[in-house]
């Protein structure tokens, strides 16, 4: 289901003014990836990019076309791990955060 323009604008406005929201988008994207939900992770990263640096600037910084990056983070995108990790690395640096994985025992 495509998102409405209002929803995308809401994410962008909140992302511009709320650093905790931006960090939460990154955390949720990585949590989705680690839990085998690639589609959700890509869409959350796409929301983060749209709310912050934008695909034009990200493309310049990563030496990739904005269209390629948009496709990579779309529902049907199939990014290679090295490209996906390059995007994540750049975005966490852009946000000024470091991220760690914490393992805990699951149900036995």
C-alpha cells in the first residue's frame, strides 16, 4: 500500500526537528534487518533518508546515483550487503551515533 503524501511529510517534519525520532528510525531499521525483516528495514532507512540528508546528497556522498539508492531502499529493492552497510554506516555517522548489538537469551 503506498503511503500518502501527508504521512511522508509528517515523517520529514518530525525528523527535521526531533533527533530522538531520527535515531529511533535507524535503530528500528537495524532491528528489522537483524530479525530477518529486510523489507521493513529498507523502508525505515528510506524514511530516515527522506527526513534528513535526502537521496541527492546521499548519492553524492556515496558515489551512487540517487535513483539507485531509492531503488535499493524500495519494497522491491534487493541491495547487496556491502551497499546496504555502506548506507547504514554513512547514516549513523551523519546522525553522530554509534550502534551496538545486544544479545539476550530468547525463549528456550
